[in-house]
C-alpha cells in the first residue's frame, strides 16, 4: 500500500474514534502552563503568602469578636449622639 501521511492518519483515527464513542474532551478554558523564572515564582509565592496571612488574620479577628460578643459601632462625634451629651444648664 501507499504510505499515509500523519495528517491523514490522524483524521482516519479521529473518524474511527467518532464511530466508537460520543465522548469528547472538555474545551481548554485556561492557557497552557508557562515557565517562570525563579524570581517571578518567588515573587508570586510571597504575594500569595501575604494574602493568605491577611485573610487568616481577618478570620481570626472575626472569630474572636464573635466569641467576645464585641459589636463594632460607627463613631460619629458630629452627629446626633454628640448633642445628647451637651452640658445641661438650669433655667433658674
């Protein structure tokens, strides 16, 4: 027989696979992996570590506040609340 090129062979195999199964590979949603330099990798790891530690600190503070029943209220010294504490004078 005559030799088959790789492209023709791939098409033939794909056609044969289509006849066997209806399964398909999922589409690639993300770009393929790329190589990073050591400096870029270290910078990304440090950035991720800082973000993780910040998130852990916020979560710990939230849990502590819930445990101690601390309620954070807005402080408005120029609002209505400041008028209630003004000096009261006798009218006599």
